[in-house]
């Protein structure tokens, strides 16, 4: 993980631990026992139990007496963020238009820690073994949108990320070293776009460009993603102009609304 800020006097440890319990549940761990939660959060069983019972009383967790799982009420935490942002609403019609013109899946994502988070998407076909939807997260280093977002970070933040990132070989194609990732980010920063070939999942190829705010800072990324068997790498790069036009249209709408 990237270096975190040192907590100050206003840091509420119990709140941080409660949020850690919520984050412990994911696609691979939708249901867990008390021991599972304690192990994944580095809490004692007694502390984990208190947090789970509190979350259950608030409606965020349910239990069958043995295992615990999140309830749909947790979605309110994420939707509160999305509802406060104009980006998803602005981006969606532009993604729809681009997808209909090129007949490929399109998305917009933002950087959250070491991950990208999808905030808008228009899918034509399912292109991965896992379903991608708004809120889906992937490691930034293994995605074209992630590379674009990392390349757009200020130098000190990018250096902190590179010093702290732990690279996992998701496929044989995944970037294998921090130095190789650094070179890739330098290239993306220079060209303003990124193509990744099967680094996140075998059979998946994607192209991404940045989305800037009115000050010129990279705040999001847009991409086109395809199956390897349906497009050649050069054909995917042929979508670059259309994708850049889409990103500029989103930027203009954000400028008008902001």
C-alpha cells in the first residue's frame, strides 16, 4: 500500500477499526465467521465481536448465528459519494455514445488509494471472468486506466506509490518490477494514453486516456476494453481519437457544470 498519513490528535481509532471490519468483506469473503473477521482485521475476537454486533444493530451486518455478512444498507455509504459527484452522470451518456459507435465496452474510473474504482460504465459484452460494474475495484498497476491515473499524479505522490506498491503477477503478462512500471508510467505521461495487453486478465486488452479538471489535473480516466480474440492491438489503438474526443466532451461538461 502507498504510504498513509500519520494519524493526528483527531484520529478516532474505533471508527477506523469499524470501517476495517466493513472492508474485510469482499467478493472472495462475502460471509465470514467471527474468527475470520478477527484474522482479516488483526483484531482480537472480543473486539471483532463488539464491532460486528454494533454494525448489526445499525443494520449494516446480518448474522445467521455462525457467520456474518454485509447487508444492502452498506451501499448507502458508497452511493453517498457517487451522489455527490457529477462525474458519473456526466460521463455515462458519452460512454453510451462511444460504445454504440465502436461496439466495444467503455468505462470511467478514478483512483482510490492503490486501486481504480469504476464510477461509470457501458458494457457491450462480458469481457472478464468477473462482472464489472460501478464500484468494482482493480489494482491500478495492472489496468490501463490505473496507469493513466498513476502517470498523472504529482511527482511526490507517484514516487510514494512506487515505493510502497506490491506487484502481484495476475497473469504472465503483468508488469513484474517497479522499475518496469516506472518506465511504463513515464511513457504514458509522455504520450497521454495507455494500451495494456492481458496484464489484468488473459484475453483482455484495453486502451485508456486521462480526464482532466479545469486546472488541467488528471481526475479520472476513460477506457475502451476488448477481448483479444476480437481485436488486434493496432485496431484498439485506432479507437484512440474517438476515446480522446469522448474524454474532452466529458471535460467540457464538467467545466460547464463546475
